C-alpha cells in the first residue's frame, strides 16, 4: 500500500509509522486517519512485525484534528463531530490498545488534542526534552477524545487529569515524566536513536507473552481482583504453550541469552 500523509517502513522487525503533514504539525485529516488505520492493520496482520514505533515528521508529534478540515460554521444542520470521532480516532485508539505487540511512541515535539491522547494510548511513551502535551480541546469548546478521559485520570490521577483537561495547560515533557504520564525523556537529538534501539530490543522479546501482558493490562483497568486472577490463569496457560517459553527456560538453564522468535 502506498501512503501520502504518513510514512511506513519495516526494518529489524519494527514497523515505523510517521505522521507526515509537518506544515500543519501532523494534524489529522480523514485521509491521514484512514492511512494510519490501514498501517495499523498491516502491523497486526504481519507476524514478522514484532513492534511498532510511532512518531511525527518535523517539529511536532501531532496537533490533533486538522481544524481547517473540521471547521464548524453557523449552519444549524452541520455535521455531528461525534461521527468524526467514531470514524477517525476511535478505530486508531482501539487498534493500538488491541495490538498484541509493543507500541512505542516517540513524541518528537508538541502533542496536542487527539495527538496527545494518541501518544498516551501507546505502551511506551518516549519524549524529546522540548516536547509537550496539551489537552487543547477545552480551548475550542470540546471535550478530550481519543481515550483521553479514560487514560489520563488513570495515569495522572484525578487532580492533575482534571486540571490538564479543564485548563488546556501545556505540560512539558519533564513534568509529564514526573507525573507518570510517559516513560522516558531524552535530549532532542537522541530521541529517535533511543526509541528505535528500544523498539528493536522489544521486537526481539517473546512477542506472544508481551501481547498477553498487554491483554491483561487492558482488562485490569476494569476487572476486579477475582476476575483478574482468573484471567491471569488463562493467559498463563496460553503463554506456557509458546515456543518462546520453552526457549526462555532452556536458555536460562543453559546459562545463555534466549533467542525468542515470537512464536
Ligand atoms: O472534528 C473535531 O474537531 C473532533 C475531533 C477533535 C480532536 C481534536 O484533536 S480537537 C483539538 C484540535 N487541536 C488543537 O486545538 C490544537 C491547535 N494547535 C495549537 O494549539 C498550536 O498549533 C500548538 C500549541 C499545537 C502549537 O503551537 P505553535 O505556536 O508551536 O505552532 P502554530 O504556529 O500554532 O502552528 C504551526 C502551523 O500549524 C500553523 O499554520 P501556519 O500559520 O504556519 O500556516 C497552524 O495553523 C497549523 N496548525 C497547528 N495545529 C493545527 C494546525 N492546522 C490545522 N489544525 C490544527 N490542529
């Protein structure tokens, strides 16, 4: 598949998806969202891809919805933007959360609106020192979407999440790290090398087990302990049937590094 608004490359078992509309800070139009959705399903279908790295071209990660595309007018019959959310952002967030492979996000600059929440939906968020996170929605009279009202209170706690969402304050990368929103911060010039090396490392891990861990984490957000213990039992059975489990234990007993094949 060829792409116009993103780039998509696979190397060393890592797919790199780059949002690529830098002149408008990689804000989302429907065509860019469709391409992103297509690339995410390609990652899901291809067993040779064992990790995904998501980033943005130019000085920003993503400024959320392209406001020129979705500009409202005074026409009382104007389109329901809930439909944009349902067709543009929800499929992307669902695809990232249900992708049973590690998803690393390299936030190379500002992440605003749906762009911020896209980053926060990923498994590992790396950010450049100059990056920032803005729940910009309230500044234009909207509410956070793309999973923001789900992930942010869980990541930041109610007080910080409420403040971010109701003020639209810009949160610099270092503070996002201190608040537990993201995993690592690097000097700008080091971000992509660090994130790429990490993605390659994750692609060499026991992919099936990592996928099952992600499934368990997803369900832990709504399960009670009883249900979660039962889920762990079932998922451990699945993990125990993988070739990588056999290899992991064998390598340990032979005092060597395991060679995981993602099977
Ligand atoms: O349909 C729906 O609306 C429902 C879905 C909602 C999901 C959402 O994401 S709603 C939130 C949408 N996003 C925003 O409100 C953020 C808007 N952008 C900004 O607030 C600022 O651009 C930033 C804080 C992100 C960065 O500021 P700064 O000063 O670094 O850059 P800038 O000069 O504002 O932007 C550079 C260019 O990108 C500029 O174009 P120009 O003047 O060079 O021709 C600007 O207009 C353009 N740009 C930035 N963000 C968007 C955008 N163009 C269209 N849509 C954008 N979101």
